[in-house]
C-alpha cells in the first residue's frame, strides 16, 4: 500500500532531496523532476498492479495532486 | 490551472499553436507530400463486440476535437477551427468477401497513407474498422501530424480501450479527454509568459559557441515523400542491463545513440535531436493534439570512462534540455541563424517512447503495426518500450534521399549491437562500431585475394624471356632498338664487373642514369647479380645524395660522373660490351648465362630495390622491397590486364619514383617492348603526344596533375592506346570524364604507397563509370586493405577511417631505421604472424566494398569545427568550363584566420565572381573558397605532384590594378581590403570580382558611411564598385541612391559591346539580376530598368504600351549603340516584348529579347485577382527567396516580412519602409496594366528560358508567344520559376545568353 509519505520519500530519493523539502503544493519541476524521472516513479508505483496514467500525472506535478490520483486508484482497486 | 487560462472557442477561427505552425508551413510548401500523415493499425483477433467498439471509437472521436480541425491560410497566417462535418466517425468496411481480406485492407490503408491531405479542404483524420472475418478485424487510425503526435495517438488508443471495456461491462469509463481549446490556451499562455524568454536565453547560451551540427552522411536534411522504416528488437539482456543502471533507460539510450552518431561523424561532440513529449506539467497533458518538440542536445560522452560514470556527465545536458524543452526547436533554429538550406540544428533524431505496451482489449489478441510517424528529415532512432524498459524495440526511419534502404537497415542492426555491447563493456572505447558480421566481411570477405604467384624473382622471369624470344625487341629509344639477346649479353658483361666490385645478394648498387639503353642494361645487370638497385636523381641537392649514399652504402654507383659521397663510380663509357671469360672464376659465373640452365642471382626474399622517399617531415627514408613483393605486383598486372609481347610500354617516370618500377620491368617479364622517352619528355605534353603516336605506345602512366595538363593540349585529341594508368594522386571524376572525351583508351586508377611495392589497389575508371569520387577500388592479389579506427578495428561502410595495408607486397623495412619501421609496420591483428602497414591516408569503404581514398590529413581541414574534404571543392571547380585545373588548400596567412583558397588554371571565359557563384551553387557556403587565384599553371614538384609551398598567398595575386593615389582612394581601398580579407586592393579593382557579395557590401557601406559622414545608399556600390570611383563619389557629395532609381547599372563591361537592359519583375526592383549580369562572358554593360512608381509621387502610365515607351526613352538616352538587347523575368519579359515592338517601330535594332519564364498577358487575364500577399511575395522574391519555399514560416504581413529579410541578412532588410509601400504600389499598378494589355506581334525572335520544373498542369508553355513573335527559341532550365535568378539557374542561363548576345551583337535582326 502506498501512502502520501512513501510517495514523498520516493520523489525525494529520485531528485536527491530531503523529504522535508517537498511540500504538498510545491512544483516538482522546480525541484528538479523531469519526465523520465516521473516515468520512473510511475513505474515503481504501478508495481502492485495499480493502473496509473502518465497523462494524468503530467497535468499537475505536485505531491498532493499525485497522491490524489494514487489514493483514488488504490481505493478503486480495493473496492 | 485551466481555470486561469482563457479558453478560446473552437468553432471560430483560432491561430495555430507554435507546434502546429512549423508543420503547417512545411505541408503548405509541399502540398503533394503525404509524409505528414501519421497512421497505424491494430490487428484485433478474437470476438469483437462491433457495436461496443463503434461506440467506443466514436466516444473518443467526440472528445478529440483536433481530429476535426480545418486549417487554412488567413490574411495574417493560418487559422484553425473545429468543423463538426469533419469529425472522423468510425467507418466500417466489410472485406470478409474478398479473396484476401488482409491484403485488401493493407492496400486500402497504404493508399490512404500515401494520399496527401490539404488541411484546408480535406479532413485531417480517419478511423476505419476493416472486418476481415468474424474473428478478425483491423482498426486503422490515420491523422495528419497537425492533429496528433505519437503520445496523442496513444492517448486516443487508450481512451478507446477504456470506453470499450466500460461498454463491455468492465470497469469505469474514466476521465474524458480534455478539449483542444485547453491546448490553445496553454500555448497562448506560454507565448505570452516570462518562461519563454528564460528558455530562449538558456538555448542561446547553450549553443553560443557550438560547432555546426552535421549528420552522419552529407546532404540536406529535408524530408522526402516517404521514409525507409525498419525495426529490430533489442535482446532481453539489454533490458536487464538498463534496469541495473542508475539513470532512466531513455537517458542511457540517448547518450549511447549520441556516441554512436559521433562514431560516424568523427567530430568531438554529437548533437542529437531529442524528441520531447512536451506534456510534463502541462494542463494540456491529456489533450489529443500535437505538442511534440525536438530540441538539440550537445553530447560529449567520454569513451574512456566506465559507463556509469560516463552517463553521469551526459545526463546533465539531457536534463537541462528537458527543463527548457517547451521552447520550440524550430524557433531555436531561427534564433541561431541556421535557417539556410544545408544547415541544421542536430544530427540524428532520438525518440524515446516509454509508453509502448498496448492497452488490453477484452478477449482480443492485439498487435500494433506502425505505418507512418510523420516527416523524416535525416534519420530517426526510436526506442519503444513499456515504462519499465521491457520489450525494447529500436525503429529506424531514414530519408531515402540520404540513405539507401540497405544503409537504414544496417544502422538498425549496428546501433542495436552497439548498445548491447556498450552495456556489457568496461567502457565505450572497447566497443567496435561495426557489427561482427560487418567486421568479418570487411576484414576477410573483401580481402579474399589469395592467388598463386610463382616463387621466383624478376630476374628469373626476365631471363626466361631472354631465352624464349632472344630476337624480340626489348628496348626502343628514339630510332634505336635493342633485342632481348643484346640486352642479355650486355647485362651479363656488366654483371661480371659488378660482381667483381662486390655486388651480390644483400648488397646495393646505386644507379643515377638518365633514360637510355645504358640505364636498362645497368638495372638488369644489377638484378642478375642478386644485388638491389638504388635509384638516384643527379639533379637532387648534393647533400641529400650524400646522405643517402652514406646511409645505404652501395658497393658501386652506375652514373656518368661521380656524385657527392665518395661511392666508386662505373660510368657507362667504361662498361664491357660482352662477357669476359671468367679467369677460373666460380661456377656461378658460367651458370649465369642463359644457355647454362637456371641462372643464379637473387632469391625471392632478396631485395630488388631500395627507394628513398621524402617524408613529410625529416630525412628521406630508404624503402626496402624484396623480389617476392614486387613480383606479386608485376605478375598481377601482367595477368589482370592481359599484357602480351605485342605491347609497347612507355617509360617516362623518373626512376626515383616507384611507378617507374613497373614501367621498367613489366615489359621485360611480359616479353614486350619497353619504349624509353627521351630525357625531359615527361614534362612536355606535345612531345609526349607525339611519342605516343609515333611509337605506337599501348600503355602509359600519368600522375593525375600531369594527365590534366596533358589533356589540355589540343595535340592529345583523338589519341588511341590500349591502357592508361593513373596513380600518385587522386583521380577526379571530372578528369576521368575529360579523359574519355579526349582519348580512346581504358583508364585505370591505381593506388599504393612506396612501402607496398608500388600499387595495392585498382579501379577501372571506365567511360561509363559514374562514381563520385573515383574509388581506389579493390585489393590486388595476395593483398589486404583495411579501413580501421583508432583502435585498429574495421569501420563500417560510409565511415572514415585510417587505411592499412597487409599482404605479400609490404616492404621489409626502412633501411637502417628500425624505429620508423616499427612505427609504420605493425603486427597484423587479423592474420597472425603477418604485418600491416599504416599508410597515413584516410579512406572509406563504399557499400559495394570499393575503397575510397579521402586524402592525407592535410587534405582534410576543419573550419569552424566542420570537416571539409578539399577534394569536394576541387570537384566542384573542375566541373566548370571556366576551369582547366584547380586545387584548393587551406591557408592560415593571418594567425587564427584559416581560409580556403582556390588556385585555378583558367579555361574559357574565366571570371572569379562567376566561378565563385558556380562553386557556391554546388557546395555548402562554408566550403566556398574565400579567394580564387588564377595561375598560368599549377606548380608541381619533381614527382609531378602539386607543390604547395609554391602557391602564392591570395593577397598578392588578386589585385591587378594601379595602387590608390589620393587620400580618399587610399582610405577606400583599405576598407575594401579589410572587408575582403586581402592584403592590398588596387584602386580600379571591382569589389564584387574580388569576392565581395551582398552581405559584405552592406557592411562595407556602413563603414563608408561612418568614415565619410553621409550615406550614399547601397546602390552607390553597385554603380561605383571600385575604390577609385566610390571614393570620388563620396568626396563629391551627391544624392543618396538607395538603388531605386529608374535605371540602375548592374554590371560594367566591354564598352564596345551593345548593352543589355533587363526589365524588373513584379516588385519593380531589378537587383535580382546582379548575379546574371556578372555571370555573362564576355562582360558587357548591363542595366536594370526599375519601376518609376517605386518613388513616391510618381504617376503610373495608363497602359503597358505607355510604360514600355517610357522605358524605351530611358534606354535610348544611355545607349549610343545601334543595337540594344532586352530581357526580363516574369512580368519583365512581357514589358520587354512590348519594348522590342516599340524599338522596331522607331527603326532601332533589337538584338536578343530574352525572357526568364514569362508568359503572355492572355494567361494572366484568366487568373484570379492577386491578394494582399502578392507585393510581399514579390519582395521576398527580390530578396532572393522563393516565397513558396521559405526556410522558415513567415507570416505574410509587412513587418514580419521585413523582419525576416533583415534576419536573413538580405540587403533589402536594411531599406527604409517606404520601399515596401513602393513595391506594393508597383505590384498593384503592374497587375492592372498587364491585364489590360494585348500584345502586338514582334517581328523578331524571343529567347525563352523556361523554368522546366514548374507550372505542372497549368498549361504554361513558351509556344503561347508564337502569335506575338516571329520565332520562339526555348532553353529549358531545370529550376522553379522563383529560382530563375538564383545561382544554380544563372549558372545555366548565362552561357546560353552570352552566346546569343554575341551572335546578335553585330547581326541585329532583320
């Protein structure tokens, strides 16, 4: 199960930042994320069979936006 | 986000996004090109719920607005709107009844893909479901690239899958695809925002000091109408290795693709184009539309580092590029000024698609087949995989104008192998470029030249001939002849004396004799003792000779007189004529005679000759060649070319040059006749031609420089021989062609260094050989040729490498120089126990295996980081009739300023400016020489090769006229010199003849303005192109002349010849004729007539006749001659015809009436009214651009056009704005006059230059003039209408026009 914090940790790791530096509304591109790394994260998070759409992720690059998508998909998958 | 953006309504016309703009202009420039259609199909096997499927597709179509776009040209640029009638609802086509339903579907799809789409008149997209059977369907999607890019196509695909699943009761339909207006809004926001400026600045900085980008093959990167496509799957191991590395696999592949490209271009960096989806962080990320952008990335992968470390450095430029990747690549290209054809922003395009993996369609087995992905300018490497990297595929698309299908496939295999190897290797440097299969072919397949050769010596074969045909003529010299028997006797006698002096196997005898019987007797005598001969040129500097003799320590010297160095000399006068009886000598003396069984003497491994070559640096080195080596070469030649005793071979090459070896000995081993040319004759073409004829020579050799000079002599015309061999220098295609046009003989190109027994490769340069360049060809017997990289690995075809030679012909060593020997002769990595020789030459293997010689390193220069083969420029020069011979070198006369200088032996009608234009029409502008120096002859050294040191620096040769006298002249001349990069400019030298062009002209005039304090206008330089005249003008302050006056002089020339008056085309300005005016030979005065309406306040005449009459008045005021010539392009031709009629009516003589693709007014009356664009198009045309083929999209409105002209450095860009209104005035006025005009019949001939590439299907033909002229003569020019005053067309028009002008100068017409 993915959590908001585990997402934050994964993002931090891939852009070599401290998780504490990543706020919910921060623009991840400004923090150094690019599409390839975003893709990488998607892949990792899709590992448990979660259906995640790159287009959706691409629209808004914030932790909060991404968590919203992942949370919704996890609930759908469970329910 | 989207709440903050203004969402434009889609059913009203909207401007295009930046991404769409480039595509729209590209399609508009080439409406018949279907390459912009993207398409694919899914093969669906299994039970398809057709109703659900149709609903799903149509559901997607309802959301994807871009599929329904209509895009057409508006007043200020293209506009788009969504047209409901164009929505591509699913079409269902039942092919189940066809004999082969799948084939039928493929035919239909292919036909659809190959049909070009007009975005104004036709719908951009189609969705078709082909039913092949109850359990097989093909779903075809096609969309113009203006509507969708690859990611968007994937979006639509996924959406359909989602909707289908929902319809079948499997899950929720998910979010709708957002409206296209969101994409428009986002695009407008970026264009108006601050980020764009920041991005622009980033890119400018990143490329400020960048080298020119080059592709892997030469040529212009503009998409053709189709593309080669092929694909390979990368092995599983690659996917696994990529997963193990830190950086994401697309970064890794981009870096490796960059390294691969660099292996082929040979530069220090590779600039690859990286395709970006353009969607990250964009509110429009899920809009089906085209957002894809290609940005250039400079990569300098360090091949010595382990992969992981290397990638750390390459990841950074990739990341930065992505961060600023919203900025359009097309805009960047404009910013950097790389818009001219032939210049590019990047080499190969790398496309990384991590969204492969088809969505599932329930119950169906689905495979996808790509049909087209859009334009392919050069070569694209697409890597497709699922985001995790599984199932990696490489797809290669290549422009068929640049790559053959085989070459494209080879790249696919080679890149795949390169990547797989790179991921396993300790570092990139360990990875070869060629695949193992290619390497095997290159090393062994091409070099399977094994052939039996007798295990013997030259002397033994000669002795055999002496026995077989003692009375045959061995030698001829002038009128005298010598038989084999006499040669035997005299050489035997001399050999006895030589042996007494110590000559024998392992010893050397020096020979310094002129061509004569004595020379041959001497050489044969030396060989029969078993010693080696060392040829010397007594004309060489004494210290050089002394050094050689000290080095080689020959036992004796055969020469007329002693030379420096103290070797005992045996002059021919003292040689015995017949053998003395041996005084109890060794048995071998008797056995030496041919009557006594096998002769003694050398064995195959003994040295045959030692030849000293001058190194490019340092002391001469003695190359030691054994009998075995040279015998291979001679026997191959004898058998390969079929030499017989009937042959008569000319010996003319000095014996110090190794070509002489086969001239001297091939005849003797073939039992043929050796004809010795008199001393010095080899330099005199007339004498040579006489000898070739008188002596009935069958075979001769020429170094190409000498062959060119030889062919230039009229005495050589019609010469017939059996064979001519060329070696020693590159044989150009032009020389080959000129040879076959002049003589009748086989022509053979041979190549080889002295270190490999004369020649190692051959190529039949036959009359029907069209190779460019002429290859050095294939290896001779028992010889291998290798083109290797720095690590001694074979390079693939098309890549430049170092040429190495292997095989039996290699010299043993450099005499007494084990150090040089070890450096040049290496252990063969390919054939154990053997050696290879490093030639120091660059070469390439052609696709068919023939080797191309690319010159020594000094034939290859770098200017601004661009690699230039001087041979290419030389070839361009050689193709002009103005050039008899030409060489190009790079000179650095001023430190840090490297320039190309062409040295030309002039031919017919030589003119430096015209020649410059000729070259500029054939090579990229960075390869056009900065100076053209005419010489009476190209200086050659004693071997007949070009003597570079003797070539004069351009400054001195260029200027012919008197030095500046007055202060003003001195100032002006020094400005000229500075602009032209010359040391000195004479007061009467023409600026344009010295190499000035329009860009320099503008710069010059700026400086002139500064220096004198007033602006005479650009036109002043055209009128007064010499320092003296311009200085005089500046001093005598007059009216500013912007070059818009009614009569402008385009060119001065021979005042005795009748002048040519050229009438302006549509815009009223005649500057476009400058090039043509200067290209005429002989030069004559050429004037341009310009529309009076250009000046404000002028009134337009009422009719075309009145205009013509006005023009006639103007020309009569300046034309004292009886005869005048007229001409004009487009509407200028129409006016010229009317002027001709008027002149005749006045009783004046009209010579030539030339038209550049003009057609009578009848044609124009039928046409629609021109729109507001016409004057701007006319202005672009005057500026030298084809308005239909601009290098970048230019909105047709005055400011944009003016900006474009200014950016393109067109002199028009600097004109004041009233010019634009003047042109508009003229265009409207002329249009009115033309429509109202009815031609009268002109009683003379019209010379019509037809733009043969244009007007397809429009019924425009020069015959339309027949009712209005006594005769119409047509010359087809392979050009478009708009290019008729451009360099390429002028190069063809000028000679024809010049000839007609000359013919009509005195005749006039009756």
